[in-house]
């Protein structure tokens, strides 16, 4: 396949099984990663986090399992639970923290 990786064509995949929990670590698997688009699946152990940093791409977090806190701007935050998603504008600082062990699909897009 030209753009996609880590995924088999013409084979159905269970989203929750796409990336496995690895104990007290963060696991990730990308299926596309280029200058315009990133699609990654993350597995977070409860309490694990990614510190805030600047992102120039628009972002979607889809929580497949568990609960995730998204921290953005200076002091804004929102809780996103299993089956929910949140979109963030481009050109902001944000980070995430797993409130419960969780699996997340993260999509970043730059026009």
C-alpha cells in the first residue's frame, strides 16, 4: 500500500484490538504518518500522560475504551469517555492523561 502501514488490506480489524496494553507504558501504532495526516492508535495505562506541546494540525481524539482527560490552552480540560470523541483546533498546545486504562484513536490533519 502506498500510504497506509501496519494494517492489512481487505481484512477487517477490531479497533479495540489494534494496539495492545503494555503494562504501565504508552503503546502506539500508526497507520499513516506524513506531513498532512497522522492516524495513530494509543493504549494508555491508568495515570499515564503525554505532556502539553504545540500542534499545528487539527486533531480528533476518539476514545475506544476507558477515559481520557484532554488538557489544552493554558488551563482548559475536558474528559472524554469510551464511545466519545473530541476535536481540537490547530495551532494550540495540548496534552492528555489516562484517567482509566484506555485505548484511543488519534487523527491529526493539516490542510
